[in-house]
């Protein structure tokens, strides 16, 4: 039996679960909503890109700032902004308002319950609360709860059709924004109840040997952070081409609607939660780096098979299975990033990983949306698979000898 996690960790995990419910609903429905409004594939990708670029800008500011100011206050600010964005999207039918709200709220991004551009704050806070094996467990549970919430949110978009309302009226799409609104309010309450103890001051030393040692460690950490940025950029571009547009791809390739796409994506997140549990166990046995490589290699093989599927059921099944292996490594990758620096620079490390992923990922939806709109249903997957394979090769080369790779 594991000892209970600290109260702050439990509240952060519960906030992620609440937040992920709304994210799952918008991931499964937002591109379909834009399509119903008459947006082209490239236009849908551009709206998604705007949210990712805005998030990247905030991440570049918030991540390093989180090492110096209250992480609690930063997350509270994020939840307030996210709630206002969801409320605006739900109540205002104007397209310009929707685009601004989508940019702020990152609708359709599918962040697995993470706090958007404030995700580095969340990661650094968790890493501060627990260490060693408990840290691995906390990150694995964090990812699992996010996937379960995403699954529930994606499944709920089938509710209007089950109740006979369907999506003939755009009001059914707008009503779904009540889910991210509720998730943000619940998360706000949970984070408001956390308490952060003041960090013990580091002992000051002006000796030349201490300064030299500090400079040496900082240079070594910076070298690892540059490598993290390089591989994360490749991973981000690959993710952006296909992942935010899967609902749109199912719509165009197999002519399916929200009533079937939502449950299909829900199954993919359910399997991702199981994959997260598997990833946590493999991380303990093989080390975090090797567990990432082996699981995501299986994901690459499944990704190549998806576009050649003869039916929606087979394609959705392969995508769900691929989610288990690909998304199941989220916790392990966060453990690797958290272990690259000292505690006082973990906000920086998490922001490097997040920012270097988000910037190239922002360009992906425009390219992927344009290709899918033109009927190129295979090429986006093959391009993504090639980039994922390169990412895994470099990931092993760069981090295979780090402490995180130890079982």
C-alpha cells in the first residue's frame, strides 16, 4: 500500500480531473462546430493555431516566472480566464467573440486536463511536493485522471443526439461549453484551498569553489534543456498535424457526426488512461526514458495503419489503441523533464518542454487541416509517423544516460 499523497497534490489532481472534462468535450466537438459554421479545413487549423500560439506566448512568460512568484496565484488567474472564455463562447454567437474565446481558452487542443499555458506551473508545483518514487506515482495518477476526464467529456457530446436534439441547431454546440465552464469553476475552488509553505532559503556562499560548481551544474542543465527543446519541437510539430484534427478527419474520411465521433474519442482516452498506468509500471521497471521509447514505437506503428483502415470502426479502434501507447507516456516524459534540473529551475524546465512543443505544434493544424480538406487522408499520418520516429531516436540518444532512465 502506498502512503496517501500530500493534500496539495490531491487537490491538484482533482483540479486536473475537473478541468479535463471540459477539454474532452471541446476536443471532440470544437472542429466540428467550426465546420458547421462554414469554416474550411485551413481556417479550422488557423483558429487552433491561434490558441496554440497564444498559449506559447504565455508559457514563455509564466514558466520561468513560476520559479519566483506564487504558483497558486498563477493557477487561480488561469482558471478565472478559462471560465470567462467558456462563458463567452457559450453565450455569444458572434464568430469574432468565439475566435477570441477559443484563443484564450485553447478549445479543441486536447491538453489532457493540463492547465494550458500554465501547465509548467502545475508540473513544477507537483514536483516540489513529492520526490523519488512518489513523484513518479503522482505524475502517473495526474495523467490518468486527465485521460479519464477527457474520455467522459468526449462521450458527453453524444448526449444531445441521445436526447433527440442532435446538432441540427448550433445551440447544441454552444451548450457544450458549459462543461469547460464548470470544470474551471471547480478547479478554481480546489486550487483556492491549497496552502503553500514558504521555501527554506538556500544557504548563501560566496566562495569561488561554490560559484564554480554552481556554474558547472547550470551549464550541464542548460545543455540538457537545449536537447529537450530540440526533441520537443519535433514532437510538437508531429502532434499538431493530426491530433487536434482527428474529429475533423473522421468527419471528412468516413462522414461521421458528433454522436459517433464523441464516443470513439472517449474510448481512445479511456485506453490512454490504461496506458498511463502501464507507462507508470514500465517506468519503474525500465526507467522513464526507455518506457517512453518502447511504448511510443508501438504508437508509431499503429499510427501508420490508421489511414489505411477500410471502415470507421477499425480506424477508431486503431486510434484508441494508439492513444494507449502514445498518450500513456505523458507522466514518464514529465518525470524526465523534472529530473533535468535542480528544484529551483523546474518551472524553467517544464516551460522549455511546453514552449518548444507548442510553437511548432501551432503550425501543424494549418498544414493538417489543409491536407484533409483537399482529401489527402493518408499523407498527414505518414508525415506524423516519420517525425515521431525521429523524435524517439533523438530522445533515446539525448536522455538514455540520465538519472530518469534508471529503473
